[in-house]
C-alpha cells in the first residue's frame, strides 16, 4: 500500500530505545564484494490477494535496494511444491531466500540445505524451525494477533455462546500458533464462550464459503465465525449472506479491507483485522538483503528498514507492527 499517514500512525511501531551496545543495522549498506544480490521471494500461494499485496511491497524494496527479485510459489497452498521451488533456487544459486512457510517442519530440510550451500534464509508471515533460517519477519506477535481476534469475537458475541474458526490449512504454522493463543485467551477470559469447531479452507474463498455454510447447519446456535486467513473472510461472508443470517451470525477475521469493504458496508461482516500487508513484503526484502549483505547479524536488537524506520527485534523475530481493526466506519480510509 502506498498511503496513508493515518494508517502509518496507527500501525507503525514506536522507535526502539537503544541501549548501549545494541546493534543497529542498515540494509542499504553494500556488501563488501559489491555483488548484486539475487533474492528469491516465495508466498504460500501466488493467487492469494494477501500475497499479491506482499509481492507489491517486496518489489518496491527490491527496486529501492537495487537487487534482483525472483518471485515464485505454488498456485494453491502446497508444501511439496514449496520444497520443489526451494530446491530449484538452490540449483540456480540465489543469494538469499525469503519464504512464507506453509509447513513449518516440512520445509525445514530444504531450507537447511540452502543454508549449507551458503544461501541466506529469512522467513516472513509464517515461520519454519529456527535452525532453518536466520530471521523471521513477523507481521505482529502471535499472541497479539490471537488476542485481537479473540477479544473482537467476544465483543461481537457479548462474551457468550458458540463460535467456530475457519483456517487456511491444519498444517499452517502461523495459524496453528494463533489458534493456540486464541484457545488460551478463550480459557482465561471468556468462560461463557465455546469453540465448537475448526475447519480448513485451503486458502480458497469458495471452500471457505462451503465450510461456513456447513458450520451454520451443524451448529444452529452458532453466534460467530472467526476466519483467520484472508480468503476465508469474504467466503464466510457470502455464506452468511446467502443463508439469510446477516447480523445473526457475526463475522470477524484476518482480511484485506479491499476484499471485505462491501460486506462491511452491508453489515454482513462486522470487522476485519490485519496489518499493512505490502509493508510485510517490503520488510521481508529489506531483511533478506541485509542478511545477504551481512549487515543484519544474530544478536541485533533493532533493524533500520528503509521507509519503515527502526523496528524492534525480539530474539530472531523482526516485528512489523500491531494488528488494527477495520470496520464499516473506517474502511474507506484504506486502499489495499
């Protein structure tokens, strides 16, 4: 997204306070060899609008930093295809990989092999095992995302009743982490609410619509659907609309404002929660280039990421920002 000072002020992290000895990094600093880096950038699926927005930010950063960007990924979520693409990039001899991992453990072997060949690896959006990459570019902390989702669902349900989750896949590492924290928040704060089911949609809007329809049929008392991948939100919204349950079954989840604006305006969807998606892709390439240039090193506490400014690093996770709630009152202020 190219905009908006309003969004920037809401989502940008505060500048970290530097303690003596904290390392600052600048991805624009050139490598000592002067070699132009080749950075390979992989989404979970190329057709997902979320990752199309990520690609936009990635290309912005690549142009800004003067590196060659290779973009490839499965057409639909496919862990085996991700491994195949990583193997191809190893053969091509790319300098750095930035990967959104569909299967945390399943891709780790291929990424470790890349590291053994001298290729730097960072992950973004969804992590692999820590030994298979140098840094993880995290949109927000898993706990922060999960608590925002659970608190919003509880607000919509007046803190009681049944709700269900629609996720991308049951192997998606980031979403499994979110679900763990959602269930923890549920147990700690909302004893009158019950999570009745979790269904995968394979990152497909049509399948999310079908799953939402099935959920409403299987659980007549269902009060809310929480959709935690971007195609699932409009898919579930269409199911609620066609079932004539607008307002009766509440809907929230992680989604793009552009894909949900009409449903928000109609009152089918009550809210969507997200971060600046293009900035996630931008940050992933900034971190990848800095890792490839060896200007981002283990132990760094902050990272200077171009137009995003200075961001915090928690252990090996570079944190983009905090979740934000979009609703019918504010959605027209955003264009992504």
